[in-house]
């Protein structure tokens, strides 16, 4: 679970940054839409996969409602998924082994 969550969090963050750069070129630099077309679709797919993986992690790792909602909200700001993943790993909300989920207090 840890590897899957880390990979999709990084992909979602990368596509977010790519979309922002594409928007910069579209609206400020060159009025070129190719970056938005490519990264827009890639980010949309990555976003949906991240939300699905976060929901699966919420159930499998028995996160509290607060942690689960935080995982979902992290998909909104750029790089939020990476920040959440690092925090969840550091606080052991994502166990090093999916076979041994770390339970947290229901706070």
C-alpha cells in the first residue's frame, strides 16, 4: 500500500505542476494550449486514481475520519498529495507493509 500510495501521490503532484506550467504558457507566455491539453487530461486521470487509492487506504489502513478526509483534501492544492504522503508515512498512518496496518486513535 505504501508504494502504491507514494507513486500515485507523486504522479498527481507532477501532473498538477505540469498543468500549472501549461496554464502559464497558455495565458501568459505564448497562448499555446498543448501543455494544458496534455497535462489537463493526465492530471484528471491522476486525480481520480489518487482519490480511489486514498479511499482504499482509508478503509484498509483503518484511518480515522479526519485522516481520510485530509488525504482527500490533499489532492486539491498543488503538491498537497506529496505533503500528505510524507506526513502519513512519518506519523505511521501508512505502514511500511500493507500486511501490517498501523491503527490510529479515532481522534
